[in-house]
């Protein structure tokens, strides 16, 4: 199974090399590409990306209005593999979790697999933690047929065909 890893970034020059290294280290035996989608960063992200670029690491620079969702869509449109991973470029999503997520995804072959953050983390404020739990409850009970602990995590794997069938509904 092969994967296109889409990483939307904005001013993440300090994290790009480390993130790339950690992904490569954790996915040694997997076929994958990394596509960084830069929302026109004002730091040295572009310079870092130029040095990293090769056949498996590419980047796109979006000059239009900054938009996380559109960055993800542009990355997906430019991906070459049938399975898409979306993850943040700020190391909030641990590359060490990718191996386990891909193993579960490959074995069970769900349409989508959502990685969750640790809500027991004491650094999350009381209001943010409870707001997140409330949003999760609403989304689980109104939108999804199956449960997820963190549907807004921004760290997930899905089949590209789902995007292709639904892209006309995106705005």
C-alpha cells in the first residue's frame, strides 16, 4: 500500500527537516511521498523545502489567500497515490504514530481513519478541553455513524477515491 502524505504549513521552517526525518525513519519500508503545501510563509520555509525536494518530497506554494482546507485540497489534487495522509507541519501530530495508523488502516481498510490527540494533556485549558469534547460529542452523534474521539484532529488517512467522488461538494 502506498501513501501521499499531505502537510499544510505556514511558517514552519524550524520543523520541516525534523518532521521529514521522523516520517522517513518511521516509514522505512513503506512506499510514500511527502507533499508540503506552503501557504506563502514569510519565514525561510521555502528555502528549506527547496533543499529537501526530491522524487519523494515535493512542495507547493499557495500565493492566494491563506486557507488550511484549500491547502489540503491542493495537496490531494497533486498526489500520486491512492491513500492520503493529512497531518500538521508543527509536530503536533507525532510521526511515530504514522506506522501504527498505517498498519491499522492497511489491515482494516476503512474509508477513513482518524488519529486522536491526547485530551488528558494538562496543558489544554479547562475550557478548550471541554469545548473539544462537546464538539466531538455533537459530530459523533449527528454526523458520523461510527465513533471517533477527535474528528477535528487534522491527522487522518483516507482513500483518495472518496475525495475524487466528493470534490464537487467542497467549497
